[in-house]
C-alpha cells in the first residue's frame, strides 16, 4: 500500500500561499455547506409532506433512502470522472443539479415526483466529496490540510443545522412549497460565487497535462496506467475505510431523520425543543471539528483520536436512550454527542488520506465516501421502521451501536497504515 508523502498532489508553496489556501478552503467549504443543506431538503418538511400526501414514516424515510442510493452510486463513479477531467467542472454540475432538484420538489404533485426530485438531489450531492477533497489535496499546502478538513466538516454541519431553520421558518410563514422554492435559489448563488473565483478551484486533468507535452507516451506506460486505474480497489484499507463510513453514516442518518421525533416521544418535549436538540448536535459538532483539527495536526495516530471521540459519543447516546434525564438535559446531551462526533471528523479524513495510493485521490474518496451515502440510504428506512414500531429509545441505542462498530474499522485502517509505513521505512 502506498502512503502519501508531504508533497503528494500539492503545488509548490507560493509567497501568497496562506491567502490562496484561505480562498480555496472557503470556496470548497461553501460548496460543501450547500451539499449538506440539501441532505436535509426533505426531512425538516416531513410534518407537512406527511399531511399533504398522506404518507407513513417509512414512506418518508424511503425518500431519504432514494437520495442516498443515487448519491452513493454516483459518488463512486464521480471519483473516476474527477480524476479524468478535473474537479471543478464536476463540482459545478453537482451544484446545478441541486438547484433543479429543489424546483422539482417544490412543484411535485404526487409522491412519485417527490421521489424523482429526491433522486435528482442525490445525483447532485454525489460529486461533492471526490471533487472537494481533490481540490483541497491539490490546492492547499500540506501543513494546513488538517485545518482545511476541519473547515470542510464544519461547513457541512452548518449546512445541516441551517436547513431545518431555513425550511421550517419559511414553511410556517407560508407553506412547504415556498420553502423549497426559496431553497432552490441558494445553490444558484453558490454557483455564481464559485464561478467568479473559478481559477482557485482549477486542478487540471490528464488530458490537459498530455496536451502540454508533445511527446507520445510509450505503449508500456499507457498499459501501466490502465492497469493501475483500479489498483486502489485491491487495498484492504480502502474497503475498511468504506465500512467505517458506512457505520458512522448509519448513526448520522438516525440523528438527521428521526432524532427530533424520538426525543419528543421519549421525553414529551415540544417540537421546538426537539429541533433545538438537533441544532445543538450540529453546532457542537462544528465546535468539535475545530478542536479536532488542532488535535489531528499534532498526531499521525488518527484512529486513536477517533476511538476516544466515538466512545464518548456512544456512551452519551445510550444515556439518551435510557430516558433517565430531564428534557432540558436531553438537549444538552445531544450537544455532547455532536461534540464527540465533531472531534473525530478531521482525523477521519486524514486517516483516509494516509491510506490512499498516489494519483487516485478522486477515486478513493469517491468509493470510500459512497459508504457514507449507502449508510444514509439504509438508515432512514431502518429508523423509520423503528419509529413506526413505537420504539423511540432504540433510535439512540442503534446510534451508539453504529458508532461503536465504526471504532473497530478505524482501528483496523490505522493499524494497516502504520504497518505499511514501517515496511516502506
């Protein structure tokens, strides 16, 4: 297994490298924020959609599942496209799909069109991780990567936190269709900003590199590239990273889709308090990612950081499942779960980077992060069924279980990466 050196996929530092890094990190963070906003394009509107279309919780969960199934398949394929033509064009395509999906959902006359709109949003979402991480790895200097990953994760969580507030507020003031129309404007604004600063997002591609060289590659080199195109799939660490993301996303899906509903049933709290619990999770997760960025910058044993952080979150989730605390304390504990998950974020991304072979950034992140989407696809259906069966405590018990399972996969990836480095040394 090939580990990435300090110069892998990075341009040489320039006199304005800090300013350039800050611009790239900000632009990619903005794009990531809008992608996560669209993860939540439907879930906050479930009460309105349930009434408007007479849907069950399982049917609502299936809309989320369709989003993430399309996103998971598309994400694995998008990584190859990113490595072939460059990340910028792929990123722009994804943002445009998000805008179109919100318009389709706003105009939906029935459940079928809701499903199609959700799938279109999933297609748009599929490009972000392979495109974002390729841009960050190629355009941000190595010493700032942990903080770049931290900002990337924070922006995603802020997108998650902003969506319910934005959508529910507008839906209460008018209706759910107007809320979705308003949401469709946001990706257009983001796309306009990214287009203005498009030069900062340029990563190049093989075709452009080839055009700058008049020499024709020998046939043996072409054959080697063709053979190495899928070589990363033979690395056990890549598939362990995939499983890691699948496990954590199962827990994330439960929190996103049904934690407010579960909190209401377990603790008898109002919708406002239950939503506050979810918001607390997202905001403290963002704080944890800032802290986690500094922790990740000082160590290479990222699996150990993940173990401590997820162990803490899993314990708190079990405490929430018990129903022993007061409603107000449950909101605080939701924040504690988010804090632990946030601290693990930057270490998670650097763990994958260390396990990635050279020149396969887009492909590795595409395949690995498809585990995130596949988990998020299965998760709403699972937790929807749990809620339909009237077992809200199981929501938090399952969240704890999936976080515990994620620890084992993270430790496996870290152990394999350390053995590989020793062999190379």
